[in-house]
C-alpha cells in the first residue's frame, strides 16, 4: 500500500474503510459478509454507506456486537442531494437515523450535523463516468459560502472504485479517467475547508481495502481534527492480489461451512 496523503504509523496506526455498499443497496455482499471480510483483512473500522438508508449498517453493527467481532462499525449512508435538478452524493457517517434524499446540499449537511454526524465528499468531479458527483465549480461555490451551516468534515482523496478503473486503463495502455489526479490536487489546494483526507474503497463487490483511511486512537476524533492519512495500492497487481485474497477467503469459508454441515 502506498501513502497518498499523510504518514501512516504501522505501529500505532489503525485502518478504516469508510464507503462500502451491501446487497441491500447496489452491492453484492451482505452486511454480515462485509464484516467478516473486513475482519479477515484486519481493517479496524468500516462504514456501510448504502444509498439513502442506514438499515444495512445497523444489521452489520448488530452482527458485530452479537459475535464480538473486533471491528468498529460506523453507521453511514450515501445520501442523494438535489439542487436545481442536479443530483450529487454526500456521505454521512456516525448517523442515528436515515437522512431524507433529494434535499438541497445545505439542508442535507444540516441534517447530518444535527445528528452529530460527519459529512464526507465522495468521488468528486467524476461526472463523466456517470457518478452523482460534485463538479469542481460546485465545490468551489460551497467552499466560498458564508453560511455557517455549510461545511464539510472530510474529502475522498482516494476512491477505490475510481482507482480501479484508472489502474485498469493504464494496465491496458489507455489513458486513465480525467478525475484520477483531481482529488488529491484539489484537496491540497483547499484542505482547510475540506476537512480530513479520506481514503475509501467504495466497494460494491469484494473490493474492500482498495483505499483506506489511516488514523490513531479514536476514528471520529481523528476525522474531526483532520488527523488522518490515506493509503491505496500502488500497482495493478496489488489490486488483483487484494481481490484474490477476498475471493479465497469466501471460498475457504464456504468449504468450512460445508464441512460443518456434514458434522451434524
């Protein structure tokens, strides 16, 4: 894993994946499978952030507590905002309840913060791939507002889904997406107003860990105080190795489950 932003201390540092989708939204793994895979990969904290809902994350938290899984489960949601007919996603972390979709960005930010949650900007300026993203102009507009209710707590410097597409294109000898380098450059220019640097896999399949947030001690405090680092695989081979590890884990889990069934 390569440090994209900040410095990760392997002795004291912890790792979080804060943008993951389950099969109760548009992912393929159940909330329980996500927890099991994250634990196997030795990720310290995860956030399940299905679209406009928190129920899958609540299922995952119940599973963690019932089975004493050594992982912090953050209740999250990828919330659909809408302003003047334009939709863009916001990640809400540490939520108590779902946030209504299709509200304005200021209203959505207010609702996240009213719950004591944190608002993260995901996959910025990735419009050409069909993502519901903020454009650079929209981000600049929100960063320049005088409204005290309009502020962000973090910014995805690295999104695993985008990195996977970019690395695949580079591997195939094609040009990577234009947004590939945008996030880190934009964050360096505006980090005082964007909050913490965040790395997340945006996993919809078995692709957890394709970007991670590094932190020490308490996750929420680290994000609030912008004391995070960001890590991601550096080569296409690292991407494929991670996927192979996940696939092998589920194959072995199925084998063990089948053996257990034959014991009773």
